[in-house]
C-alpha cells in the first residue's frame, strides 16, 4: 500500500515572511531583492488564484470558487515544489474527494438528511467519516496526495453542495483553473530565476 509523503521527505522552498522591518531593510539595501520578491510571491499568487477562479465563476454564474479551494490555493502559493501541490495531485485529489464524498452519501443514505451546517444529523457525520476514510485509502493508491481535498469532501458530505446537475463539474472547473494558473505562475517564476 502506498504511503503519504512526509513534509521532511519532500524538498520545498517556502517564502520568507514579510515584516515591516524587512520592508525597511529592503529599501535601505540590506536585503537582496530576490528574497524580497520571494516574500511577496506567496500572498500575490494566493490572491491572484482566488481572483481568477472567483471572477470566472462570477462571470459564468457557477460555483468555481468554493471553501475547499482555500487550502489548495494556500498550498499551491506557499509550497509550489511540494508533491501534494503538483497539478496531477491537485486535480485527482479533488476529483477523488468529490467521488468519495458522493459515494459515502449514497452508501449511507445521507442524501436526504439536512445539511450539517444547521444541526448535525448522524447520517451526515457517518458519511463524512466514511468518505474521509475512503479518501485516505484512494489517494495513496493513485499517488495523488492532496490533503486540502478533504475540505472539498466535507463540503459534499455535510450537504453544503448537492451533487446534482452541474455542481460537480463546476467544482472541478474551479480546481482546474486554480491548478493551471498556479502551474503557469510556477513555471514563470522558475524561468525568471
């Protein structure tokens, strides 16, 4: 059985935090410009990914920006080299999360239960637990480790999104847009270095 990568086992390059003292040092010439750009890169990329996905969703009147994308966007912006932030892991991770969540709802008959956001019906709790267990089993098999996709699964199993009509497709379109734009920005960043 495949296992999840540990943070120590994957080499990443997180951006240094940008503080007021650091900004002053940049203007005084005490910090290299490339380090300053690294500190600005993460918040700029995160904001850009949210704006692109949200704007396209607004324009198309589809839920392309949803709560499950927040952790994904943050991971893509802050740890672009991490195995779980690769294009394949992001897309397959969210796709399996939606599928496992929907399957858990079907198997446990939680589709008719009210959303967990109002009062927690036990069928939704069990569907969430079962779906998350399935996701933890399926993602390593596909070598698509993307822990933020668990948030998408919980949105599905808790009833925030009904898996009818175009909703799963719209959610995946949001994931695809974020993954494609993040991949392009990462290639641009590597090319400029």
